[in-house]
C-alpha cells in the first residue's frame, strides 16, 4: 500500500563485479517498485541518492522507462534496437556527475561515497530534477538502467544502492 503523498524506494541493481568499460550497460533494466501509487499512474521523482560502497564514484547516464527493456547485456556496449527502444517507452535520461556533490564516509571495509541530487541548485545534473515518472497500464513500477561514462571496476555486484525520493501525483 502506498504512503499518502509519496515514498522513498531503495533499489540495488545487480552490477558486473569487475571491469565495465565506457559506454557499457552497467546493469539490466531494474524495477523501481511502487514508483507510482496506482497502476498506470504518475509521480514526481524529486531526488536521487546513490550510495557507492566501493567508493568508485564513476559518472554514468541514468535512463528511466515505463517498461523493462534492456539496452544490451550488462557489461557490454549498448545494443538496443529501434523496436526495443520504442517498447521501453523512455521517460528521461540524464548524466550523473559525481564531482557535483559526493560525500565520502568511513566504513568498516574502507570508505564509501554518497551522492545526492534534488534539483534545488540548478547546476549540472541537479537541473534535471524533478522528473515526472509514469508506469505502464498494469503496474505501479517504473524501470531504470545506467550506462557507464568511464571505465569502472566494482568489487561486488551489490556495491551501488539507489534511493529514489518520490512524490505521488495521483
């Protein structure tokens, strides 16, 4: 059951443990469950926090879509067809630039990086927020994937956690 007004959804996509090259798909299209309050509904994504347990802090492009369609195999260059791109019903795409606001924190195994964007400053990737999200007609989920903007090497498949701050509009 959705919370009145909105929610915070935490998602850990399955990364490639090891090297991912520039312009590779970082992970398969991943569900953001409860992104809208009603099937086929809309919401406003007002903020994103990314927690990087490996402190890789690599830039990436995020792609949000109504339907779960992969942009290629995780760890390989993007290979999406025109038909699959149309089927994805892309909602938004924008870059994440870690130099715009990361915080490094200590943890038991070394350190981690935390990045947040909310659109309140109007600079770089922050100017892309808020975003309108729309779910497919039979779901309350929206999907996302990421394309690497540089070579990166994560130590584990669960090194990134995305925290989506969502305001319901319907």
